[in-house]
C-alpha cells in the first residue's frame, strides 16, 4: 500500500493514457453517439471531477473520479473530431466518371502506379454539395502530374476501402479523418485544363507541395534514383521513386521506420540544429556573454523542426513527432528537463486532444511506447559520477564503451516496447532488426540525416551537390546492410495476430513497467507479453474479399488463392494476419480458372453480370459458390454468396464446422459509423 501511495506524484503521467483509452473506446463503438449526448456526458464528467475535488480536497476519490472523467473526455474529443472533419463520401460508381480538380499533392505510390491527391471541383454525377473534400486516384507512373496543376481525367471512383478481413485495420477510418472521401484509378491520362482560381488556402497548400515536389525531383537528379528515392522520401515525404525491392529489404531488416518521417528524423534534425547553434554561439565569446545560448539554440531547434514539418508535407507521424520535439524545446525554454516522462505525457496529451484518432493508429502507439520505455530506461540507470582530469587514453575508450552499451540497450528496449504492436498490426518480426539498427544508427544520425538536411537546404541555391553526394553514399551503405540482413535465412518471421483484446492488455503492461516506480512495476511484465504468448485462434478455412472478387482457401499453414494476382494487397494482409504463407504455385492444382470463373471444391464467378446457364451449371456443381454478381436463380449448392451479401457484410472469413460453414463478416464488427456506411452500400 505504501508503494501505491508513493505513486501520488506520478498519477499525472496516466492522464494521456486515460484520455487515449476513452478516444480508442469511442473509435471502437458499433453505433455513432449523438453529439448532444456526448457533450452532456463530457460536461457531467467535468462537473463530477470538480465536485469531488472540492469535497475531498484532492484526495483519493478525486483521483478515481478524475481518471474516469478523462476516459469520458477522450471519447467526447473523438466525437467532436469526427464532426469537425465530416465531409461527403463518394458512392460506388458503376462506370468510370469524369473528375476535374486541382492536384494538391503526389501521394505515396501504390502497387499499380503513382497516386494523386486531388481537390475535386467537379465529379460527373455528383452535385457540388456532394463532392468529397479530397480524392486519391492511382495513375500510370509516367502520368504523374505535379502539385498545383488543374487536371481532368476519367476514373473508376468509389469510397475508401473497408477492412481486408473481419477485425483487421480499417483504412476507411483513416481516410475519414484525413478527409479523403473517394479513391479509385484513372482509365485515361490526366489532362491539364483551365479551372476557376482555387481558394487562398488551397493555393498556399499547393504552392508548398509544389516546392516539396520540385525539391524531391532535384534530390533524385543529384543522387540518382537508387539512393535519391530514399533521400527524397526522408526529406520531403515523397516515396514515388522507392522500389518494391527496397521496401521489402528495409522491412525484413527492421529498418523500414527510417523511410517514414517520424520521431527519429525530427529528433536528428532538431537535435542537430540545437547542437550546431549552441556550438556557434559558444564559439563567439561576445555573443555568448550577451544571450542565453541554450535557450536560443532551443528556439532555433524549434524553427528547424517546424521547417522540416512543412517540408515533409506534415503527415500524421511527422506532426506527432514535431509536437513531441516542440514540447521538449519548450521545456528547455522554461528551465525544465527536456527529456522526461512529464514532457512525454504533455506531448501525448496535446496530440490526443488535437487528433484523438491517433489512439488507434499503430504509429502513435509504437512511438509513445518506445519513447516511454527509453525515458524510463534513462530514469532507471544511475547517473555516473563525472571524473576530473582523467587522461584521454582512458576517457575516450570509456566513452566509446558507454556509447556502445547505451546504443544496444536503447535499441533492445525500443524493440521490445514496439514488438507487440509490430506483431499485432503488421504481423512481421525482423529477427535481426537489433543488429541492423545498431549498424545503421551511427550512419543515419551522424552522416545521412545531417548531410541530407544541409544538402536539401542548399540545393535551391545550387550548392547542395557535395552534401547530397555524401548522404547518397551513406544511403547506399544502409541499403547494403538492409539487403544483406534481409537475405539472411530467417530474417523475417510472420506472426499471426492474437485476439483483439491482447494488444490493449500488452500496452497496459508496458505502461505499468514504464510509469510505475517500485517493485510492483514488474506486475506489468506478464501483461506486456500477452500478444507474444497468448495462443492464436484457429485460422479460417476460406477468405473472401469485400467485393467478392478474390478468395483464398487454407491448406495447413498455407493459403492458396484462386487468382493470386487479384486483390493482392488484401490477400497479403489477410494471410499475414492469420500467420499463413501464400502458395501461389499450388493455385492451378486446386482451381481451374479462366478470365471469368474458377472451378473446384469452391467455385467463383468473377463477373458483375450473372453467368449463362451452361456456366452456372458448372459452377453449381461445387458445394460452395461465390458470385461477384447478384445471385442467379436455379443454383442448388449448399452455400451461395453473392454481391448482395458482400454489400451488406464486406469481407468474410468462413470456418468449416462439419457439413456446414460458419461465416464471420467484417461489417458487423465495424458497426454503423460515419466511415462505414458508404463503403457497404448502407
């Protein structure tokens, strides 16, 4: 009990945890609450906490009621955010439509080509008040148009896609909060046209993105496509030149986080600017005597982080990292510790108030867990006594030893803290990620990122070449390490997702280990291991995509698709989530497929129109028939699934139970939320 009472000064660290729990709870609701009810509930929670504080003078009951109020307020914040970003969502069009609008940005490419983020001004078949705020369209890689251009194209358009399998990550929810109301693919080349002048805010956004795109192209021209593609991604966020082979190697080696602009990049850029400013100020005695060098350097570090945020296009991970870095620099300005659990709690709370949906995003979860673990590690390690007048030949080897030990400890702790999230969300474990990160860390921290930053800053003046060349050499070295690591046997292990409840339990365990002070913190260890150790459920025997256009069956530890190339991304996500290995070579042995249909134990009709009588007879010899079209008359199979079923239920997993099948649909697990209605035809 004494240890519990001793935590009184640390309960504030649980503020963002409770608030985030409420936000995540709201995101997981099956029905959308009314706005007035949410606001009243929030006001009641505030009143209850205030009254309890007055009656108990901040006693134990206030702690209980206050933490409960934070859970409620997190849910209210989620509801308010949902309403603030509410915008029309495109319906599913039966045929390609004409889309006109302004190219706002060049999004990360998909497997089918480049992608444009467009602010639409006209979509054939929709009134002006029905236009989505933004649409994202895939175009041929050679047809990518830079930001700021007005374009017209013909595209197949629909709402953002639902989950690839029941219970998996909901991409449509991400699109809702990004205000992307339509996705699709172009069936014509984009034509540059003349449109009415856009609003001022859109013009500014396009101007910034045009500058980013131009800089990215110059970086690639200077460094070459191989290293320049990664360099452009780390500076501007544009991933248009990164190859699939590079991405796969980075993932298998545990280095993929270096591509995405996040905490690591912000820390390096902000820290480099801070250290350089302090060094320059200290080198000028007249200046050092007249200004506070540390606080001035903190201001310049904040400016560097803000500039980098704009240059990166302000993706969600970069925004969260910039807020965290900003809080650290503000702590310096107010004479507080920059790196502490208190500063992390403030940063997390600011992020969750502004973006409550972050509570359900893997990037925020992993970043918060890793940072909390690293700061807790720093708190737990006793600070060594600084020796005076130690000879350099003793001091330098000691410093190198300390640095190596600290690097290993930090990489190990960060890897363990993010492991449950990597297993649950991405179903990948990089076996040699610790080694690869230890090798790449000094390269990225001391060479790659600093030289990229300086080179990018000087490139508009034509002076960035030498710096970008050095950065290119370091990227080539990183790619060599990634490639060698990825080719090592057992470099990447696929891990099936556990039950949904295991991740929050593991997160709670990690937080107890990090935030609790005392021996009771070790009670969090078995909780933190839940995702890794809890038995996995039996995988389904059959998977069908959300539109009925693709299916796969399970055979032992493998998955065999009827058409391995159809809905490949969704197929890969599902198979990894269930811990299955795709066996494309076995597909012809199990299915007899042509362009329209597949025959076998499970038959599949892959056309939107119903089959003719002869084909229908062939299909209905199977016990299970999946129609992408509406259900035809006259089929006597044991189980028949058609377009109407997929519109109502989304993707499906089927479990064989004796002579019958149990079906788990995606849509009932999602419920009726603003981001789930249009993509199911509801």
